[in-house]
């Protein structure tokens, strides 16, 4: 069975876990905190980042959340997640980059640094200015999600796919860290509620990071 | 013909230009400076970033350098750039992410900010501390390139491909901005010299950004 090196609040690990669940790929979870800089992990992935997916005895080691998702899109035909044709697939990949890079830089990394890393590792208080900035940026991203949903059933097009998986992975981490104010975003809420109700996503919502509790609405379908 | 919105020192645009040249896809270059925040460009790409590749009359608009490269890998069979099998392709994608994200964050964005943007837009002096940091980081990346080349003919495996294209795009921008000290990196130099001699890459090396000259060795095959 594949072994996935990951940790609960890593948005890139969540993206891979959600995608593997949708494609029904059996895998075992191994907890890896990248900031521990464990030698054996750095030997596997010199970038030192989660997620890493390894076959038994490390005969195959897949690194980088997008490379992992593309690998299973190529090798497992059931439940295509990227879209039907090359243009649909380009649009899905554009949105995956949007959330992996733009949302992560403007929201995720700020919340993870200020509300998780500072608390668990440094026992320090978050910087209120950076949290406000993350909050303003979340608004822009929720607006963009609603713009997309004005034109489409799901973020990437008519069918559920990797754009939704990737967006939900990043947003769920921000939501766990109490960084998402859903007020006034009925359409985005409706989309996220549909995601939350998927049996492939519910195990993620049930997990907790020790020493860090999510807000009460976090795993509720009606929030 | 496709129209590519780009600017000379954008590493992501260089990656797409190099890949399009290798695949012999005809395209016209349009100069787009993202910091001008031109309305028509933001309408095309709400992320506001280059490169964007548009078909005539914007009937198709491809956004994000990796999405563009994957599109042509899927639709144009000649000169495959990602590798032969799914595992080779996963390795290529891992390295593309390495350079697009890690090299760019640790080297490219610092040099572009300090040596290009500050000079052309703000007429300000670069921050010497950040430049030193970029210089130290370049060393680590050249070492990693040489580690890869100890085991392989090209960065991604036995054949030239998108890992080389992506690495060369990012490194050439850093080199233009005088951010690469090649001393003591004979193996990386040999690889980059082979890249520099490719007819598909030479047009990039011949270009100049107004107001910003590269060092003398920049476009020389023997450097």
C-alpha cells in the first residue's frame, strides 16, 4: 500500500488525500511535521515539504502535490478529476495553481505561520496585522469563487474535480484556523457545504491537530 | 497564431517560450509588464501574472506556465518534454515545481525585486542583505543541479525536457541580473552551456530589458 507522509493542517497534503479518496486509492497515513527536518524525510524529499507518497520499500517516491495528482490521473482511469478535454484540463490546472500559489501565499501561509506554527513551536502570539491582512485576502478569494460559480456548477466546469479538491483543501485549513468569515458569501458556503458532505472529505474534517482546536462551525454541514 | 503576453525577464514566460520553441509552436510575442496592471490584461487573467497565451480573438486563453506547457504536451505529440512513462513524468513535474516555487522564492523573486523592479520602477537601490541571501541560495541550487547531473544526463532523466527548460528559464533570469556565481560549478556550467547552444534558447539570450544590462558573460557559450 502507498504511504503518505503528511500532517493534518498541510493544505497540500489535504489536496492529495482528498484526491486519493475520490479515486479510491488505498493509502496509509504517516504523520510528518516538516519543521522537524527529520533526516530520513529530507533524504526522500530534499525540498523538505509534505506531502510525499511512497510505495513499499520506497521503490517509487512521488513528491509534490500536483505531480502526485497528475500521476494518478494518468494511471487510474476511474473518476477523472482534471476534465474531459485539453482546454478543460488547462482551466483546472490554472485554478489549481491559483489556490496552491495565490491563495496559499495570500492566506494559508499567514494563518499557518501565525496561528499554528507560532503557537505549537514558539508558544508565541500571532501578529494581528498579518491576521487582518489574511482576512481581507480571504474575502477576495471567496468573491472570486462566487464569480466562478455564477458561470459554472463547480469551480473548474460542469463536473466536480481537482479545482474543487484543491480549493477545499486550502479553504478547510484556513477555516480550521478560524480565518474564514463566511458572512455574506451564501454561494461559496453552498459550494463548500456540498464539499463537506462528500464521504471522501469527511475524514479530513474529523481530524484534529493536538493543541489547536478549530472553531465550532468547522466540521458542521450547516455553518 | 497564438499570442503570448510576456516580458523579457519573467522566468515563467521564458519557460513557456523555450517550451513552445522546442515544440515548434508558432507564436507572436506581446510585451506585458504585470506591474502596469493594465485593465484588459487583468480581464484576461485575474491573477494579473504573465505568461498568458491567447488564440486569435481570445477564443482560447491559456493561463499559468505549467498549464500552458501541459496543454501542448497533450495536444502536440512531437518532441515530448515530460518524459516517457508516468514515473518519469512525475519526476519532471517535481523538478518543475522545484524551480517554479523553490528557486523562484529563494532566488528569482529577490533578484527581480531588488535588481529589476526597484531600479526600473522605483529608481531605488537594492538591499544588499537580500542580494547576499539570494547569492547563498543560488549556491544550494547549483549544488542540487550537480547532484542530479551526477546521476543523469539531463535534470529530469536521460533525455532533455521540461525540467531543463524550467531550470534554464529561472537560472537565465538570475544570471541576467548578475545573481549567479558560476565559480566552482563546472558540471552545472557544462549543462547550462549545452542549453545556451540550443537554437530554441538563443533568441531569449539575445534580448535585452531596456535600462538594465546583463553581465558580459550572460550570453556567451564559454562563460
